[in-house]
C-alpha cells in the first residue's frame, strides 16, 4: 500500500514539474504581437460613409495612409483638412488614405465629411474592433504602409501637414 501511495505521489510531482516547466518556458517565448515598423497591419473589411465595403487587401501595391480618428478629438479635426490637401496632391500616384472613425454614428461622420469637403474614404469601425486589432491607445494614430504591405511608420498624435507630406514622399519612394 505504501509503495502504491509513493508511486502516486511521484506521478503527481512529475505532472506538477512538467506543467510548471511548460508555464515557465511560455513566459520566455515572446507573445508580443504589437504592431511595429516593418510588420504588417491586420486585415480589415469596413463599411465606408459612401456605403462601399473597403478591405485592406484591396490596396496591395499602393502606398497607404490609415488614420484612426474621431470628431471628438481636437487634433483629429485639425489634421483632417491637412490630410485632404495631401490626398489631392498625391491621388494621381499609387496612393490612398483610409480614415477609420472610432465608432461614431453615421450622421456625425457624414456631417463631418461634408463640412470639411473630405473626398478620401471615411470608414466606420463598429464596436471598435479594428481599433483593438491595431492596438490604438491614443487619438489620432496614423499608420503609413509601404506598397509591399509593411508598416513604414506609426505616428501617434496630431500631425502637421509637413509631417504628413514627408511621410507620404517617403512611402512613394518605395
């Protein structure tokens, strides 16, 4: 009886050691999936103000600016006309701007688009799903994506028109 009990105790100890070893080894394996320069932005499919569906994959081979914004965000409001001017300047190139709104209602976004005469696509992020996938922590946040689909730069905060222009120039070099 005692030998049987010892075997059970050793088996339990072995299981604890194996499980502990697995847990410790997992802590050393990098599980950081944060978006970085050189990485790839997550795919999305979002409805635009114009009623069309926009997919990230539709822009393969183009220089792309993805801006997360809201009408409640003063720096977002300030930079939108600057993005519009840059869009007008570069739209004849293989270039696009996608502005992803952070779950505001359609009337608010559509009124904003009309007020500022924005002609680049404004997209709705219902329930902030894409915001979470892109790990947005602050508004505005802008991703500059190379034609090869890699992230050239991530800018957190409001941008000047020069900031935007410099990065678009760099994107279009690649």
